[in-house]
């Protein structure tokens, strides 16, 4: 099993979500799993990679085939509800960055 997302040849898009968690779980883990599952079924979704350290700082990168696919995901009703909880319960701070991936390379084939 690999933790690397299997992405197509560029270009494609990456949404980088960096966050600092608040204290306590408050069902965050269950919602995070649900959001990955839901995103995986959205048109244009290519994959996701996510890590969080022992201090609650995390980075999740989701990959998409277009800016329209990203907009549609951001506007998804269930995702909007999770975003609201993130703002009020789960995160002390976060930032979202959207990038176009022009090139990729690595040590091994993913």
C-alpha cells in the first residue's frame, strides 16, 4: 500500500490545506474519513495525501483535474457543513492554497 496519490501526467491542480487543530477530537476523525470518501466520488478528483504531527499541525493535498472540479467540491453541501464545523470547532487556524501542477518527478513510480 502506498500513501502517495496516483496522479496523471501534468497539468492538473493541487489544493493544499494546511491546518492547526483545536484541542479534542469532536468527531473530527470520522468526518475526515467521510470527506475523503465523498471527495473520491466527485467528478475530477484524482487523489489525496494527508499527514498530521503530534502537535496538531497537518497538511492535506487533494488533486483535481480542473478548477471547475475544485469549485464544485468546495460547494458540495456536505463539504460546506464540514467547513462550518472546521471554522467553529476543529481548527485554530488554516490556510488553503490552490496550485497548478506543471511538472512532477520522483524516486520511484507511484
